[in-house]
C-alpha cells in the first residue's frame, strides 16, 4: 500500500507542474485585453517561470541538504497553490507576471529535488517511475490547455480559467504531507554540485535538455495563438494544445518502458527528435494539413525526449542524492536556455508578422541536439562524471 501511495504522490506532483503554463496560450487574447500585455509581454508569462525553474533548480541540492527533499516539495506545492489562487485577483501586467514568477519558483523546487526522491524510493524502477512522473507532468499540461478555456467560458471570466489550478495543488500538498518520508539532510548531493559544474558532461546535458524544452516552451506559448491568427477560436486552439500534451504524456510514459531493456537510450532519443522535426516542419510548411496530427507528433517527440533525458541524467551516478543533484544541475541550466525561445519567437513574429521563422529556429535546435546526443553513450557515464583529484601542493 505504501508503494501505491508513493506512486500516487509521483502522479499528483507531476500533474501540477505544467497547467499554469499551458493554460495561458488559449486565454492569451483575454489576458492581453485586461492586463495590457503585448505579444512580448505574453511571452513573459512563459519566460519568467522557465527562468526561475532554471535559476532555482541550482538551489535544489542545497535545499535538500538543509531541510530535506520531502519538506522542500511540500513547501513548493503550497506556493503553487497560493500563486494559482492569487490569479483570481490580478488585473495588471505586473501582477500577472508576479504570479508567473511565484509559479515558476514552486515548480523549480519540485523539479530540482523530486527526481532524487524517485531514485531513492524506487531504485530498481527508476525508468518506469520517471516515465509516470513525466507522463503526468505532460498530462497536467493537457489538462491546463483544455480546462482553462472551458472554465473561462463557463464562468465568463478568464481569472477562473487559471485560478482553478490551486485545487489539485492543495490535494498534492495533503498527499505529499502524508506520504513523503521525513528525510534529513543529504549533504552528498549538495557537496558534489560544484564538482558537477566542472564536468563538460553536465553542460552537455544542460544544452540537450534546454534546447529541446525550448521547443516545448515555444509550443505552449505560441501554438494556440498561431492557429488563432488563422481563424481558430480559443477553445479549438486550446484543444490543439491539449492534443499535443496528450501526445507528450503517452510518449513520456511508453518510451521509457519500451527503452527499458536497452542500455543505450540514444536510438530512442533520436526517434523523439525525428518526431519533433516532423511536427515543426509541418507547422512551417503545411500548417493547415492535419494540424491535430502535427500537434500529436510534436507532443510525442517533446514528451519522450523529456523523460528519456531525465533518465539518462539519473543513470550517470549510482548515489540517489548525487544523481538528483546532477538532474537539478541539468534542469537549472536547461530551463534557463528553454526560457528564451518564446521571447525570441515573439520578436521574430513582430519582425516578420508571423510564426514561421520561430518554427525554423526550432528545426535548427533539433539538428544541434541530434549531434550532441552522439556523446551520450552509456559506457561514457562513469568516465564523464569521474571527479578530477585536487592537485597536491609540493
């Protein structure tokens, strides 16, 4: 029973980490009308949380060492609930960006320390449980994209379309409080962090994670507005975003299971990159042809890549605290990178009066990541993370 409850915690925690991002795109026109945010201002509602996910991910190992991973997760989920509730009352651009910052802070802490909890609680099932976590994270994105415009329409107020997200966050707080172990400090992961930043492999993982998740952050920010410019309603464009998120969820769950018997994850990573390439190429060249298929392919590529990259990072080190710290480092640098593309795409949109230059940008990013992943051979893990001994003074 305790294992089942822990799996429920994994699922519910993952579910709360994306709705506040994916719910913005379908409601962008309403948010813009009341708050005065322009195209680049709306991009901030994705950029700011992603930046904070990056910045505060670096603090994850220190938080884990100081107060314990379980307490950090509970506090972060409470912040998510509070920030979502506050969106009932925002009416200015500054207040809207402020709630986005709080949400990014809460998600950052969870993402930084939770993979270490998974590795510690499920040492022999890391791939499967991380697949569940990633799948529910993406499923939360689908939920946000679908329910935000629906609740806004039923209530007649876009504020309710975003504030409902406080409810699942409060449920997650209660379940995490009841089930997560009250762990003490884990100094090993925190002490290893400076050494990780000396390793080229850490920076390689950051680049791969960041460039792929830049495609995600751009898609959730601009896929719905892209089709709204072509005459789609907020509800139908939200449905498109939900289909993309469903593709992410299914892929994030299935691909780690399918890849579980394979020591080398790279062929599966290349499959996910190919699916992303087809999705972005379709948006660039033939967006009117089977848009739901394009969204599904794009989502499957993004979701599978996310979960597999998380697993690859955790597999680099046997100790759960150190593996969690490496995952936090990867996410820290990666989300800093991923925060920028939505704003770049907004600038390109203002310069070219369209989104196609942005889709082309992400095709280039996919090509770069494809080359970088050649270095992620399993037999390189130990060698890449081996610490260089300090020179002995003579």
